[in-house]
C-alpha cells in the first residue's frame, strides 16, 4: 500500500495551489530513521557530502541550507526504507496511480485555467501546462519516469497516455529520457555484459561535466562557444559562472545558494559576446549544481557517490539503466532533492540486497 501513498507526492503546486505533498517521501524517511536509526551504506559518500555541507551552511549562518540538507538526508532514509518493498510490480502500481493523479490535474488545468506559458519550437507556437508539480519541466520528468516503468511492464495503454501528458508539458528532456532508455534496452540485447562497461564510461563523462565546461571555455575559440550556446539553448554561458563559483568558493556557496549568488559571478563574463540573449536561471544540471554549491573540494564526494553505484556488483542491469536515464534528465535539471532519484537508488539497493546499517556502522565506528 505504500506505493499508493507515495504516488500522491507528485502533487506539489497544481493549478497554482500550493499543497506540497512532495513532502511525503521526506516524512516517510524521517519516521523510518527515527524508528530504526539506520540508512544504507551505499550512501556513504553522500552522507559525507551532507555533513561537510552542513558545516559550510552553519559557517554562512544559513539555517535554510541546513534544513534543506536535512531534507536530502530524509530522502536517503526514504531510499533505505523503500528497498524493503520496491520491485518492478510495486513501481508499476506506483506509476499507474501517479499517472492517474497527474492526468486528472492536467485536465483540470487544461479546461479551467488554460496555458500559462507559450513555447515556440521549430517556428510553431505550442501551449505549455505546468502540471501537478506546478512547473512543466518537473511534471514532465515525473511523467517520463512513469513511462519508463510502463515500457518495462509492456503496459502500452498507460504509456500512450503518459506521452499525451508529456506533450501538454512540452518537455524535450522527457522525450530524451524515453529515447535514451529505449537505446539502452536495445544495447542490453546487442552487447549484453559490455553495456556495464559503457555505463561506467558514461558516468565518468557526466561527473566530468564542470571540468569539461571550464576547459571548453578556456580553450575553445569564441565562435565555437557561440555555436554551442545556440545548440544548448543558452546553457553554456549559463553554466560558466556557476563553474567559476565552485572554483572560487572551494567549499561552495552553500546548498541552494547558487541562484542567489549567480548575478555576482555572471558580471565577470558580461564582456563576452555569447551570440544570444543571456539568461539568469538556476543551474539546470545536477552536476553543475553540486559543483557550484559544494565547491571543488567537496565535489569529488558527489562523483564518488555516483560512481559507487556503477562499480559495485549489480545483479540486474535494468535498475542501473533506469538510474542512468535519470542522470541524463538531471543533466538538464537540478535534482539533488528529487525523490524519484532516491526511488531509483532504492531499487538498486533492493536488487543487490544491500543491508541497512547504523550511522556508526557505516563509518566503521564502534559504539560503546
């Protein structure tokens, strides 16, 4: 029954009504940790990152940052709890209920509120709806996640309905997720065990994103950067000040503070002709997000967390394919506090039968 309750976490601010039911997995994780005092050792690097990040936030007198890091810890505990019930059948039930809820809320927005955002793609004006999350990209992300589960279960009716929801949210990232997932499933049959090696290389490339952006900025001719800027919808010169932030503040500017400091760092690059209008926006990339907010010194802990998933002995490659697909999505969105990422972690933990431990046990500290 837990998966049915969890499905309601798709509802954050539908039609502008702030319900914030996305707090459900956070509360579940909080209660689980209070009862058991245990989390999964797979999260050792992330726990270290949260610890150092909390110290950094305290030095900045940033209490909201400490509370947000506490939310991430609760999501770690949630993943540690969810491993006990998660399965492909459980995910399928969760996905169906989440789709029904999201579809109803989208219909309400479509018939009673209308589109708030218009988007031009290839010269066509397409109306965009915010969906159950209250933000079109993240609503589409959740719909895309459900579509991947429907593909695995060959539930094509619900898959088609999901595509309709994604269309109303107008998200290229969601479509890229589905395409990437399908390609990995195809490769699973074509190259079998070699896919694990390919995914390891893929993870290394993603972790090198901040370094690659900075090297491109320093070494590539400006006209090449302008081409990349247009091709990436303005992402390159959005990323550069954030990478500079992580290099300048070696322990970062504090979790969720990147946006607040962005204009300060953007001024350093205002003399550069980007070839298009500049945008002031959040990082739109989970790796850039962590690099800018936790800094160059702490960023390797994040990389360790990601690579730890790939370098362990994974008994089933399907959860790893799902996790990889989410990383692709979060290469275009922030997502350190998105519960579906931790749901994916939970499936990996479950199929590999990784037992939870106390915090003292994870850090190999003997309690008296």
